[in-house]
């Protein structure tokens, strides 16, 4: 498995997750690996009111949550490209995490599950489906989300060139029937889809 990951040039593991946290001092989930969430993989978008407010966009892949921090959150407008900074893989249990991380700990601040649901990985090359790790390596990932607030196609596009660092991607709504330039769900729909709380109420 590890050899396979190296061959593809993509790692999915929770070493950095553990390294960054004192798991006895934060209410965040431990780092149990490999628990599948069900028939379809899931995505989750967590609003995180840390020192810099952002949304964490996570996709279930190979037993972990691949993660990006999106400062402005997802847009439903296909003309809006949102910066998405790749962060460490998170354990699957994190998908339901809401709570208050102590200020002095890594990522200190309040977290809610802003949206969640099944998703499909749909990246193709020359008209044929390719694996998630191939898409990640190529720097262009196509997905289909079925959340309560966010749905339809999205693209994650890795940036390259001297003005971009290696962890910077753009998250963009595909131009499909679910696109809507007028909706601003990150402003108008602030409540957790799990608890109904806003991030201020956590
Ligand atoms: Mn975060």
C-alpha cells in the first residue's frame, strides 16, 4: 500500500494530522484510519472560525479526508474561482466534528459542519475515468457533490508557476444546472447541517 502510494506520488496518511495536534488537549477526533462511511464516499465543508476565518473542504479518499482550506468558502457562481490551500489529511471521523478547539492548540477556534453529503469523483482523461490519485497528480480533480447547500459539479485546479506555492489550488463551480450566480450560501445559510448552530453559537 505504501509502495503503491509512493509510485503514484501521492500520500494519504494521518502522520501530519497527529504531528500537528496534542490529541489529549483538543476535542478533535483521534486518528483511527480506514473506517468507511458507507456506500458512497462523503464530502464535508466545515466552517472554522480560527484566527483567520475559513472553510475546510474535505473529500473522502482511501479512508481519509483529503483537505483544503478555502478562505472565502465555496461559490455557486461558475465565474468565481476560490483559493483552496491544501492541508493535511484528516481522519474520517472528523467529518462529523463540531466544537471549540482551545485557542492555544493548532487550529484553535470554533468549528461547525456547514455542509455534508455524498460525492462522486468524476475526473476523465481522453474520455475515460481516471483514479483520484491520478487526477490529484495531474492537478485537476472533477467532483459531483450532493450536499444540502452545495450540489453539482466542482473542479479543483492546482496552480503552478512562480506566483503560486505548491499547496495552492482553485475551487470552482462547474457551469451546470446547479450553478447559480445569485446565491451566496456562505453568507445566507450560516447554520450547521448537523446541529443547526452557527459558528458563533458553538
Ligand atoms: Mn481549518
